[in-house]
C-alpha cells in the first residue's frame, strides 16, 4: 500500500489496475472549504475518488496531516463529518475515513500509561471516529526524539535494538523507544474514547541514512528492520499487529535539510540505499504446501504485454532467482507474498495469472530494485495470506454495506481451494481462535451469514463454528501482519 499526502490525478491514473492499496490524503489547506458544506466534499469525491474507484484500490481517505494544533484545527471535524456523509450518499461507505494525529497533542508521554490528550478538538475528532468504527493514524519518529535528547536516550533503545528491558509500566515491559511512543498514543486515546480497542494505523515512521549525527545507512537499516518485526507482533499496550507506512520510498532532493532528504529506501535512480526485506531463508526446506516470497511484476510498461500481474516465485532452495518479464519498468515492480503449491519438495515452479507475460530469464537485478520480498519463507498457509484474501470483506463485516461485494466472495471461495492439507487446516484453526471476539466492529450476524451470501461450500476438517470464525479474519485487515507499506 502507498500513502499519497494529497490527491494527484496523474498518480491515481498510474495506479489504475495495479491492485496497490492507496491511502489518499486531503490537503490541510483544503479543510476550510470541505468544512463549509457537504457539497464541497461531494465535489472533492467526484474529482479524486469516484472517477478512479473501480480501477484504483483506495482504502483510506486521510483528512489532513497533523492538523491539530494549528490554524486549520477548527475545520477538521466538520470536514471529516461532511466527507463521511458524502461517502455514504455516494455508496462508498466501505472507504475508511481517518486523520493523522500529531504527537504534540500529548500532554505527557512518559511513562506511556500517563499520556493524556488535553486538546478538546482532538478529543472530539477521536470520539467521532471511534463512534463510526473508524481508525486513527499516528506518526512516530524515535529518530527525532533521540536527536532532541541524545544525552538521556540510548541509541540502541531508539533503534529498538536492545535485548534487555529498559523500563516497566503497569506490568508492561519496554525494550525500545518506538514501543513507548506508540503506546503513549494508545493510552491517551483509550482515555478519550473509554476503551482500549480503537484501531491505530502508523502513518509515518522511518530513519534517515545521512544528514545527522545518528543518520547512517547502518542505523536506518537496523531501525526499519526492527520496526518491521514490531509491527508484526504489536507493542506491549496496543497488543496486536498494526498496519504501517514507512517513510519513505525514495530520497527527495527538494526537502529543506539533508537529513529530511535522506529518509528513502531508494535513491532517485531506483537503486536501494540498503536492503530492507529478507529475500528468503536459504537454509530451511519448506513443506510441500507453503506461503513464501514472490515477485509480482506488472507488465504495463512491457512491450506488447498486457497489464495483468504475473506472480513469479522464488526457487525453493539455493540462491534467490526470478522468472520474469522480458522487459518491465523497474518502477512498476511490486513484491508480494503468494501461495504456491509445489509439485514436489524443492522443485522450482512458477504460478502466473497471465502466462503470456513470462519469459525464461532471470530478473533478479531488476526485481531487487524494489523492496525485495515482503515476507519470510514460512511453513504453511498463514493468517497473513488469509487477511489478503478476505481484504474486500471488511466493509460488509462491520455492517457498512448489506451484502458482501464480488471481491469479498471471490476471496471466500479461494479459501475452498487453498486449504487442502492438514497443516493448512491446523493453521486456520490457530488463526481463528480470537478473530471474531477480539477485534471491535465486526457484526456477528454478518460473519455467520457470509458463506451463504457468497454461495461457498466448505469441507475443512474443523468445526462449523471455526469455519465461520475464519471468515471474520478480515476485521484484522488494518492490523495486517504482512503489509508494511510505503509513503
């Protein structure tokens, strides 16, 4: 998924048909106009959302960025409310409305449990979003905290690189600064909404590779890799995985300072500043059915080829290589996780959506341009993959729309085909234990009705209750373990 700070028609055109999730931002300077009337938000939707909604996977609309405190604070909640009503009127209630909360609204941050929000406007915004089962976005930068107080903050603590506890707060143990900063938001938000179940999305985090005392390639690589693991497991207080955007995909030479120019994972020439994601585990031998790293090469810029996506798998053993497109723009390479059923253990096989786009040649160098592979080699069908499959069901699950959309039912029916071995079924059982009861917002009746609504027939060797719970895993989508995204 990518985050766009402000709507850009050219970018949205380029994202058509890619399947890449989009968080679409509203500019702070547009808030006064959007707050003036619902017609203003309807006009905004008609310009930036409605023309693209069938071809671009718009997930979130983020109304402003760190608006509070600031001169536009008074317009934020009216703009959110107008946009929410305009989305409902346009039949687009499945889109998530949110905003980005600034750390400056926290009156205290240490220990995390003592964090509070005193700004009434921010409290009103949080209360409204929570009442509509919408999430809140937050920005967390341990790098800037370290820079502001290097005498009292340890570098390993800021990098989440410590193996020993730093402090304990309400019986929760903290090893890194990111955990403490994120949980300060969580504690403060819980005090406003009255519960600790509001969904949080990390809208920005990152570390520069040059431009300051602690801005080195080694530190940037260490922080972002450690952060990836934190997002997968969650922080001590928040206690569950969360969706996140890493700032940023590319270095930007027009920023004001050298440090600000060098948060990117890639140089402008698309060469990686440092490797961020592991390509594969080169020592383990996976079982016959597994989910593992793969490259998805979009052929939109390849000569004479369709725009469909080809999913190309890594070799099971040995050095990672790719079967790839003969010609493809490096900009349009995207790495994903893909389910692959090997004919026999250790055999290299290829699974594609459009076989015409494949040529027998290696494109390891080309594919290396992007983030490499976004998940480690794992043993079986995982919860991560189930989240992806059921991604389109979220609006139906929380009662925003009366019937599951086609994409949701397609995902449901995929489950019939892919969970065919005992390890897969065991994985499903472990995934569904807490899915429907742990996460807020899901409508139990919708959950139970989903198989019938989609005309699906299940023959998994699990209880019917567990099967129905499986179909509610989509409530965890915004907390997905797999999709660490880029700004």
